[in-house]
C-alpha cells in the first residue's frame, strides 16, 4: 500500500508535495524544523511511505541516517546528532546502557517474519512448523540479510525445526536490501524478510507468514533523545496516534497497545 493510497495525495519525496487540481491546498505550519532520524535499512520503504504525510501536515522535514539494526547503539554512542531512533528493542536498550545517554525505549509495532517469493496471486498463509519445514525443504536457494535481525530470527526458527545443517548450503547471505532485489530478479527462490519489507517491495509476496506463537517476529521500538525538540515530540504523537494504526497495518506493521509516556 503506497502513501498515495493511504492519504490520497501524490508525492515524490518527503519535502516535495505534488498536488493535482482536485486536491484542496492545506497551508503548512510556519515552523519548519529538521528531525534527525536513526533508521534501520529494513524500515526505509515504510518510512519513505509515511514521512511525507507528516511533512505535509506540519512542514517539518527529516534528516535520515540509514544503517543495520546492530549498528544503532554504536552510532549514537559516537556522538552523532539524533532526535529519534528506530530499531529492535534490544539494540535500543543498548543505547541506554551508556550512562551518558538518558531516555527510555517504547514499543511501537512488530512485523511477522515471512518467507517471500516472487509475486503470484493470493496472500501468503499463516503456517505451522511442519509447513515451514516443508517449504524450506523444497526451496533451492534462500536469501538472507547478513547481520540483519530477520536473519537472526530465521536462525532461531531453523534451530527450533532442527534444520540448521540441512539447509545451510541453500543460504545466500546478502547486504541490506539484497534479498528483496535478488528475489525480484529471480536469482533466488525464497527470501527471508519481515512482512513490512515485502508489502513495500513490488514484484514479491509472502509465501508463508510465521505466526506470533513462533516468537520469530521482528519487533520495532523507538527512543527519543532526552533533549529532543518540539518537532520530534510532535512526530511521536502523530506516529502513535490511533489514526496511523490502519496505515501501519497496511504497511505490514502490527502495533502493540503500549503508548509512550
């Protein structure tokens, strides 16, 4: 689901709004602050989809630093300027293991772990362990993100299935964004991806969706720098508002009930 479908306003990038003649013009706020975002590569497409709506409504823009989830704590500890960081909760908690950094971690959503294939008709099905084992057994090649959270969760799943040795020769380790591209190009049979990556990538779809009971979902949390400005806190309020829940769900993210304090 693209941002145009969610909000009805076409856009090319965060700070360029391209209105057609039938769209009423809404004056942005006078304030135009830059929010510095630390973002994992796996969330880039989701963020690219939702960010323009906030910029259009408020005038605030984003300066995004992209990296893999495990790199987030070191990036912040290096003294880099940031306002809000998104990652898995275990990595964000590592940010505050440093006594010089103050704040807390808030759960936002989770994305089910999936085995993706090239696009076909019909949605992926939620499966049990035996069905996952059968799909892995049938696959010739399986692409994963090297150092990614989804691959760590996949390793946990495979250990639970007792298939670690059996499928090792099928695995193709790729940099961030690589599994989806290789799958699009038909160079691998399956890719291990969160549902949020699949929804935002043309030409691929989930073959199977791992249920929450398997405990291999990719959890998403955020933390806000203790001295973050009003624009950042406005973004947090906007993102966690009930009106965004449907949009996030369409993008493959399922929200937790917890809200930030």
